[in-house]
């Protein structure tokens, strides 16, 4: 190693030079401050002379320089302009794709060109490299659900639903004991060699091995605004229920065979006839209001508003309240603290399922399942879940206060091509009596 190379390495290792993170920064320091030639710096393996030349040119033009010394296409000021625009648009609910960012970059390049200069577009990899340089930016995949929620969750879309409900409650005096909510949640079994059950909305973690249940279990929950949980049907993916589940059936929980364990129109109709409708009518008789209207709140789930269900409800004086699309997380009582408590119980049950026989595992699964249902059934929990939805006591501000005035334009445009029927968008009330048809709901 020559004396010049030794001196270059000594300076490059000095405390001052150690503050320079990249090779091009060290190369520029050695060339411009210490006076070494480009060839000497290259010979000392600090940075190539060509990279150093590009870095020097970029520095004079106030442009950002990459790690190998290659200057980026834009100055720091230009890139900051682009970041500010992305942040401002995000606050408005407008999110840009990689293609959008590339087009914005090309606009900046066209603005800065001279008349004679021909400007090439940025390549397809530039947007990703740009995002990687700035930790405050991140790529996130947009899914249908957030787009649907953004398009439907505003005062403009949910306000009319509360107006309908308020008018309905003023005309039809529904007792809290007869104001019901019906919804389903599920536990999903993995298809791995050691099957485990986890809350469907959570990441997979070992809870209760149950190799005899290949798909999932659907739990149908019926609650009322006075804080009561009723007979809970549990759909098990069997054609014939094993004896452990038959023995576990009580007046509080009933296990029903279902081909897949998932809710279907036929399964919902069968469950409604066998468990839900009798529970509602039994409550009517118990409180001495067997001739009064009842109201059942449901989302637009599978089979919820089939012709058969609507007829059954009309015959039994049950008015149906259909929630607007993509609003269950706000307006469905069971989706609030009730299911949250149930899933917390599942998550804590990581020590169960260590027995050897299928029968013992089923018994343990049943034990944890019943414990989870019980944790979700406290009257205070049920009442609080109804309260935060603004449905009982009726308080639209409980929901509307947290929503924007209207949905963002991008969400309306994105959802317009797959637009739901009007009743699904703004909610609908299915009246059980022809005498109520003139109240204008």
C-alpha cells in the first residue's frame, strides 16, 4: 500500500470522517476538503472515480445522492414537496397508488425541464425506492372492507338510518325487553396436523386442539336491550352430533349439526325456527306482552332477510331492523363488548387441549366455549354494548359524533361500481303489521 493510500485510509478512519455514513460522502470529503485526486481515492477503494464525479455534480445541483454515489432524480426540496402532498391528501382520505406517485414525480420533472430538454419518465422501481428512503411513508394494501366502511360510515349515510329508527320507535312502542339483536361469530379450526381453534378475527395461536372439527364452529348470539342473553345455538360441522355435544346441550346452549359449521341460508332458517323464534315468544309470555310488537336488529348476513324469515317475523309480530352496509362495527350491539369478551376468553385458553383422546378434547373445548359465552353474557356488558351503538337508549350522537359529515370522494367512486341496493346502503325497517305501513318508513 502506497503512502498516499495509507494517508487516505487514516483520514477516512478519523473521528471527523466517521461521521460521514456513505462512501460518496467520504469520497467528497477526501477530494474537496483534503485535496486528494479522484484516481487516488479510487485506488484506495473508497469509491470509484465515476461515482465520485456523479456525486460531486449532484452536490453542486443540490440533489440527493444514493449510497453508491449515483444522484437521485430529484432534489431534497422536490422530494419534500411530494411527501407533503401525500400527507395532505391522506388527511383528506385520498390515498395514492405506486402508479399515482410515479405520475406525480413525472409532473415535477416536466415542470423543471427546459424547452430543448427531453425528459424521460421515472422507471417502475422508482416509487418503491422513494418510499424506502422515507420511513414516514409506508405501503399498505387497500381492501374492500375499508373502502366500504369509508364510503358508508358518515353522518350523511348513517344519519338517515337513525331518523328511520327514531320514527319507528315513536310510532311503535318497543319495550327494551323485546328489542333484540341477532348476530353470529365463529371459531376457526386450522387444517394443520395439530388442529387448533382461534377467534376468527385474530392471528392463529394454539388454543384447543380438536382434530375432529375440520372447519369451524358458528355461535349464534341473541341478546335484548334489557341485558339478557338467550338460548345460544352453536353450529357444529357434523351430520350427526357426537355424544359429548349432546350431553353438553342445556337450556342455555344447544349444539346443532351443520354440514360445514358456517352459516348458510338453510342453516339460518333452521336455527331461527328451532331456537330464535321460540326464545322471542317465550320472553313475550314471561313478561306478559305476548300481543306486543318485538323488534329484531340484524345486519345483512347470509339468509337474514330471506322471504321465509320475513314471513315468519310478520306472522309473529316481529319488526325487522336491517343495519346499513358496513356499519356492524358501529351499530351492531353484539359486535361491541359482547363478542370482544368472548374472544378474549378464547385467547387466554392456551393451556387447554393437552389430553390425548378426542372425547376428552371435545369436553375441554366445550368447557372453554361455554366459559367464553358466559363471559360475554353479563347483563352490564350487554347493556353497555347496546348503549354505545346509540340504539338503546336511542342516542344517535353516540355514533354520529365520531363520524365525518360525508364520505370521501375516493371511497364513493371506488364503491360506486359495486353499489348495494338502497335498503342495504341506508338500512331498512321491515314492518310486521299492515297497520304500520302508513308511517312512512
